[in-house]
């Protein structure tokens, strides 16, 4: 058999493929054996090993489970994605995928976990027009977001509490069809048994405790982490003394916000205006 030689130093993608091949061969497995364990085709395994196909988050986690490598492949995948993500964000996503509770607050745009592909694409394309990212990076951002959303659709999904500033639904992104589909997505999200969706109305004024997006993650061991972003940097804080005041402020925000029933009615009214 003609085995393609890889130079792991040529690119992060080649390094990922070479590491996958090494781990497979150390177990005496053929590509078909690994494919069966990961529930992928052997052609897909070959394409990743030879660097012809970019691995996904789902693929990387499946490789870690099949090969018993902890989170090695997931971490390597995050390194591949690091070029189109904020510094600190890959670490946060790793925690997000394991969280049992997610609490988030967003200003100005619909939170990523609730965005439709069309809404996310409009935002990515806008960044391309501004020259902030390339078209290829835009496609990767949209794909990455879809994988984050899919990672939360597990057999025991986390509780997700979302508070959106009213500006999130008032700011038009894309055409009326894009916004209409996005409003439908929010209504569907609120109807799930493991979610709570609230709007923080403009009337809250100075009582709104946050002036920037905030995400709080509760992990299986009940520890709580806080993630916040600046323009080019994301920071994950795991220190209890600094995270607990943020959690308290989040509860205060929920108390000031509209109930889920009222919030959904507001979104439904806006939905009618985009029809």
C-alpha cells in the first residue's frame, strides 16, 4: 500500500493528521478499525490523516473517545481554529461543551448559541466587507458556530439561561427574512424544557448591571467560571472570589428583566413586523 508521508511541521492541519495516524498505528488499528470506532468512513479518516480534509470539533472529540486520548485531539483542533477566534475563546469553548448550566447576557446582537446560520452568515460577511477577516475565515466562523450549537444537543443538554438586552432584537441584521427566521428561532428556543429566555428592556436603564456580554458556566463539579470579551481578547476567569459577584449580578439582572412569557410576546410582536 502506498502510504502518503506527512510533514507534521508543514502546518497545524498536517500535525493533526500525523498525530491521528500515529495514535491509530500504536494500537495496531487500520483506518477501517478507527472508522468503525468513530462512526466515520475510512475515506474520511484517510482524508484527515493526509491533511486533505479539515477535522471538525465533532470529529476531534470522537477521535479522543475512540483512542482514549483525553482531550488531545480536541485541543489540537482548537489550535487549528485559533487563527479566526479571539484569544482566550478556544479555552472557553472547551468549558462550554462540558457545562451543565450556561448563563449568558448579550448586547446588540443575538447570542451565538441562538443564531440561525443565515444571521451568522450576515455578520461574518459584514466582517469580510470591512476587511477584518477573509472569506475563508468567515466560512470557518459560521461552521465553528454550528459545531458549538451541535455540541449542546446532547442526550443530557445543559440548562441554558439567556438574558438579551432589548437592543439584540431591535437591531436589524440582514433583510426582513433573516430577522424573521431569527425571531422564530428565539421563540422555539424559549419553548424548550432546558432553557429560559428573557429580555432586559431599555427601561431598566442604569439598573442593568453589565455593560458588556457575559457568560457564566457551571461545570459538573458545580464550579462556576466567567467569560467576558473585549474587542480582541476573551478572558476566562475561574477564581471564585471574582466569579461569585458576577453570578450575583446576573441574578439581579434576571430579576429586573421581563419574564419569559412577556419576552416571547415581545419577540412575537416583532416577528409580525418582519413578515
